[in-house]
């Protein structure tokens, strides 16, 4: 997309990039000329994703990363900066969920979700923000939240709480980092079809959910491309502290 041509030659770190949204985001950035570091705990899937990006003419490296461990975070973020000569973009995508009624949700599962989705995003943003500040050329941080930051669904209390907190963390970081020309925004997808959820949405329960989306369809991965590139590029140079829903109108649907 020509409007995002300024991205060519920049460097990015994408967390949770072993599959799903994270791998797609890495591929989208690579097609825009960004040198991409893909990070996750599952290294074998990362190597496959990097190989596909390189085969398409992009530049990519794989890094092992546990976002809940600060030592792992520091090693990975420093590794990106060393490999690419700096860091311009962070896509904070790593996330997990736990499906259970709140009264049955274990403390272990609550901690796992909050540690990954909130603490993990903070640790990676802090490490990346320090590098961006010290470089003196600004940067862009995009936290991948969810429409469940604003609306709720059953049996995902920990996930919804983590994403709501992530949006507020996004605003706090945006306020503090604006002086360094580091923009911090959140992308809030609605229900997007992936390989992991295709079977559910093909069934009766999934189809019932789709009927509640005003546009009467699931999101497609490509529906997230332009919003992501907007938040990463100079096209969004005056945007910070925003939480952008991409949800087919789900948030404005009637109760």
C-alpha cells in the first residue's frame, strides 16, 4: 500500500508470532518492507514462518521469548536491536485465554492469563520503549487488545479483564512516551476467523454469534492489515493513546 511506503527499511518485533494473528501481522509488515523479528515460545513454528517470509523476499529472524519472564524479554528485545541496528515498531500480540465460569476459574489460570496478556505486554513495551527512547528517532507500539475490553462474554472473565487493563495501560504509556515521539495505540479485533476457530464458527453456536455481528460476517485476517499499518506508519503520526476496534460493528450492536 503506497500510503504506508515509509515503513520500508524499518525494524519490528512481533510477539506471539508462531501462528494466528501474530504470524499474519509479521507477514503484513514484511510485505511492506519492514525487517521483522518473530518471537514466541514455540521456536519450530517461528522458523517455518521466517522461512516463508524470506521465500517471499522479506527479511525475518526468529527469537525465543517468554513474555512473562523479564530476563527473556530483555534478551529478545536486545537481540532485535543488535540484529537490525535498532527497533522502530513493536506489535505486542502474545496472549492466552482461559475458558471457564468465573466461579470455577482457578487462581493458576487467572495468573497465567494476566501474566501473559497484561504483565507480558508491559515488560516488552518497557524494554522496547527504552531502546526507542535511547535511539532518539521515536517509534510505534501497537498493543493487540480485543473488543472484550469494552464488552463482555461468558466464561472469559480473566481474558476480558486483561484486555480492558491493556487498553488503559496503552493510554498510560502513550501519555508518558509521547515526549520521545513514541506512539502507543491498541488494536481491538472483534471475532476474526483463523485456523483455530473455523470449526467452532461452522457450528450452530458459532453461527448464532455471527448473526449478532451487524455486518453478519466474521472478520478476515486481511481486515486488520490497513489498521495495523496505519498505527505503525507515519500515516498515523498524530495518533497515540487510541484503541481502534475492527469488529464489523459488534461494539455498537444493540444489547
